């Protein structure tokens, strides 16, 4: 029997990287291909535990490189694609929107063309709740799969554009797809520019923690391993053409998140430093994941258990985030994955 081949784009990133590890360990009879360009947020040191496993394969490539991607798909004949690769930092999208359009929109189109050409079994496009825009502070309102797309940042606009391309390839060409839209993720191997890992690393180093505005913006937090389980389910059981929201039922203000981490580490809240608010900063995100739950998924982490586990992971793996902050992890790429 032929072994299933799964291509994971962005598998050196945070969510994609956790998904690669999840799949390599769960499915020893699948071949898991990690495709990543190894930009500033890509890190392969996280995969030291699996890099020598027979069912793990790494490919360095740009998803927007049409020639390379088409050749790869023709050679490997992937059964499934889990598409995580994206520029994802909102602040960076405000200062340099073009790279977000190139990677998130044009790169997605290249992958769709390649998937269509070889006839994949399923193309799962991993998106974000930010494509829906923002909610007010009414706790009874939630994003559903039918909420209109109203992105407010160049990042979320680029993701909404790619979502629509994926849908169009299903409607026009019959490509078997699913789109997932998740709330804010947290957990191991999170690049230290995002709120939770930034806060943990700053507090552990006794440095000030910046909080935008008054800190009252609300996000729904989802542990990355719960997200991985959701993508796995959608990949295998998702109804063709459907969108699934993935949420953690864990709404917190940014200030609450920061204070929780500071208190968990037994430090002073004097480390909090309020800074000028981000441009176009959405007030609140909150997801209704009922549709996915009916498919058979439930989150296993509460925010309390998940944040405690994450803080402990950062304390136990200081080597990882310190080499990320210093940039030393780039030397690992040069030694291990030099391409001519």
C-alpha cells in the first residue's frame, strides 16, 4: 500500500512547526514534508527531535516560486496539503504590506495551481479570525463561518484575499478544500515577537513588557496543540468546500494575559509599560466553534492550564528562545541545510 504524503507549508514556523511534529509522531505510516523558506520567523532547531525520523522530510522553497513548487508537486504527488505558510505579524504588515500580498496571496495561488494540477485529495488552508474584522465588547456576539469578511489590517486583508482564492478554486475547478479560521494561538516554540512569548521572555529577563493602549483589547486564546488536532480532523474528515472556525473559548484582555504571566512567574506588575496603541487595533475577536465541535473536535486546554504549561515550557527551554532572540538559530540553517 502506498504511503500517504502530506505537504505542510510553513512547517518551520510556530503553528505549522507544531503541526509537523504532531503529524510525524501520530502517523508514522505517513510521509510528512515540511516546506519552508526559512525567513526570520522560521526555525528548524525545534525539529531536532524528529529530523532523523524516516517519515520526516524538509524542503527549503518559497511558496511564491512557481517553477520550484510545480516541480515539487509533480515529483512527490502529494495526497494532502496543509497550508500554514504566511507572513503573520500585524505590525510588520503595517510597515511593509507588499511582502504580505506576495507571500499570502500570490504564494497561495501558486500552491492552488500545483494542487489542482496533480489532483490532491484535500487542500486545507489555515486562515485566521482576523479576516472577520472586529467585534464590540458584547460578550454574547461571536464570529461564525457566515460572518462577512471585513479585514482591517494589511495582514488580515491578505489572508482574506487568499481565503477567497481558495474558495474560488473549489467553486471553479472543483478542487477539494477546507478553510479553517483560528483564534490567537499560544504554546511551545512561539516566535518571541508575539504577545505571550514576548511577555514571558521579557519577564524572565526582568525587562519592561509593552502593552498597547489601555490593554483592554480582547482575544480568544487557543492552545496550539488543540489547533493541531483540529487541523488533523479537518484534513481527514472535513466536508469538502466547508469553512471551520477553531476557537478556544478563552477570551481575555491583553492586560489580563500579561498580568497572568507576570503573576505566574511571581514578578511585579511594575514591569508593565503602556505604549501608544497599534494603528487599526481591533477591539475584540471571539469565535463560535460549534460547527467544528459537531465534526468531533473539542479543546483540551483551558487558558489556565495552557498558560501554565506554556510558561513552564519557556522556563525549561530557555536555550531555544534565547538563540531566537540573538539570531544564532540562523547558523543552524547554514550548517544543516545549505542549498546550492
